C-alpha cells in the first residue's frame, strides 16, 4: 500500500469515528490512540506522517524500544497493558503520557511509592471490568467508585484522569453495549474524570455512541 493509499484508508477510519461521535453530539470529541503492539517502528512512522500522534503499547519493554527508536518524533506514548509490580520502575523511566490500566488498589499503592520516591506524577486511568469476565483485569463495577476515591485520597502522585474498560467478549451487540454503558455511567459520577477510554478495532463505533471519548485502535489503524 502506497502512502497515498494508506492515507485514504486511514481517512476512512477517521470518518467512521467522526460519524459515531456526531451521533452523540457535535461537541463530543474523540481521541484515537493507535495501538502499535503488533507493528514495527516504520509502521508507526507512516502513521505519524499522515497526522497520528498518540500511540499505545501493552508491554513495557516494547514501549521502551519503540520510544527510543522514535525519540526524534514528537509522539505521545500510552501504556495500555497490565502492569506487573516489578515493571513499575521501567515504566516510570519512560514516563508515558497516560497509563490506561490501573487495575487494583494494591498496584496503586505500589505505584504511589515508586512515584513518590522519584518526586513525579503519572496520569492514569482506572480499569473497570464492566463485563465481569475472568479473562479481563480491572476492578468490579460495584466498587469502582469507592476504589477511585480511595486512590485519589491515598495516592496523591497518581493523577486519575478517568476510566478504561474493554467491551464484553460477545457476538451479542446488546451485551457489548451494556458493558460500555456500565463503564460510562460510572465515569459520569467520578470527581474530576475527563477520559472514558472504551472501544477497540472491532467495537469502537458502538463504544463512542455509548460515550467513549478515547478509542484504542490497533489492527484497523495498521491495516492488519
């Protein structure tokens, strides 16, 4: 695919995002984070050349490699994967723009210790397991509000910006929609929350219609 053909392809993805967001409101803004975990630095650079700036990785080591290889480009790096406690320092060395997947109080407390020791802060989203699936990380929706407030109170170096969730693993659109609505309902009640990150390549249009203002698009952005 030539650069021109690729731009036409990406423009179509953006049109899909635009069509979904205006169904919510003309004032509803949606940010695209291109998930580059199955792509190489050259692929990221191609997207950069047609205007994409925010990219996400789900492994700390991969994020470090790509951020280093592309250090001369003004990219915005997001970490979207499950964070093991022994990888916290490695992530903080990179200092990503946003950490999407804070999935427990225990991880928050450990992250707070490391941030405080470095005298730094980290913009973060609380991950909610709104579909209540064993295969997914995140706090249960029933306790999400309480945990969000607890982290705000006990972890001053964690700058909670909102929430993230993954749509239900189902072929039933109504089930997926319900999982997004559950997360969005919680998001609306959280003090100071500005980011509701929901939706991936297979369900981002539905997520946007349910209130998402940040989508994490992998295969659909890299044409894979």
